[in-house]
C-alpha cells in the first residue's frame, strides 16, 4: 500500500474513532477495542455490532463539511470495515464481498456507507449501482444520500438513474451529494419530458427539480419555464425565477421582465423550496 493511501486511511480511522469515543460508553469502547485485534474477529464484530453498540442517533462531519446523520452502530460498522482493510489488505476484498452477499438491511446500509472511504472505491462500482436498483428504500437511501460515492464514481447514465429514481419516488434530491455539479443535458431533457407527462395528468413535479435544468436550457425547456410562471403556483414561480436569474440563456432572462413576481427575497432560494411540504408530489 502506498504511503499517501495509508496516511489517508489512518487519518479517517482516527477521526471516526474520535467520533465514536465521543458518543460511546466505556463498555462499548472496550468491546470495540477487543474485537479489532485481528481480521477474523473484526469481520465477525461487523455482524455482531447491534448486540453490543447502541442505536442512538448521532450527527457528525467526516470530510468536505458533509454532515451525516447516522446511528452509532452504523458508524461503528463503517469503522470496523476500515479497520479490516487496514488489518488485512490482501484478503479485504474477499471478506467484504462475503459480507455483501450475506448482509441484512442494516449491514448493507453500513457497507454502502463505507464505500467512498475504501482505499480503492472504484472497485465497488457494481455494488454501488446495485443499491440504486434496490427496491428497499433504506438501502437505496444509503447510497443516494449523504454519500459522495455516486458523485465521484458514477457514469452519467448511472447518476441520472439515481436522481430520477429519487424524483419518481418523491425523495429529497437536495440530500444527494454533488447534485448541481453532476447536472447534465440528458437529465434536463428527461426532466422536461417527465414534467409534460405529469402536466397532462394534471399533476406537478417538485419545484426544486427545476434547479437541474439551469445550465441546459433548450427552446422546449424555456417554454416549460414560462408555463411555470403562468401556473399560479408560488413554488413553481420561485423555481423558475431562480432558474432564469441564474442562467446565461437570454430568452430565459427575458422571462424575468415579462413575469415579475413580488415576494420576500428570503423566499427566493432553493433552500426555501427544500423545506416546503409541497416538495413531494401531490
């Protein structure tokens, strides 16, 4: 293992352990120390964790100021996986594949949560995309939210599938790490098509979805934005105002003068739309 990789792993391990130590009791810490002496006991401890570590919720930051809202046992399981990689790098891949193949839901959640922290995360791309296809909501959420694996490693096709599945299933897309940075033309066009289908059925899509079209406006999408201005739906009007003010498309900017809205400036943010109950489909 190269020195920078080892240093990164040790730093991550140390940081995670400090978070655990700040949230665990003496009995839990003693168990964790006892079970991380060799690869076999560490792997077995991953499965046994809920019997010895509490499920109390914790919030913390690991990297890039990304706040994670997990339970203590989930974090301990991630720590055990990274410890296993440190103890047994040669057999790590085989051991983790065994854990994946036998995992119950909470074990799967921990495994997907740990993927971006592994030393060779690209090796686990097929496992990660499997989670996107999962019909189990908590497993899908573990790769989709508070997880920077997709933004760093997914192809455009896989990324779009993740985002679209969130939208189709009424999930909060703003919790996807790197949402705006991976926006693309194909995704914008698909969202426009989807909006047309919903409108024909006299239904709507969450207003904040339109943030994904900002840099990819076509003639059709500009017409979509005008329809949002004319919808008499405040959230849609906020969304299209934000898009038109943030884009370089001149036709879209003209819509700002054509359809001015009078509103508290504090409401003119994507964050405001994220917090509205109407963000889900109705």
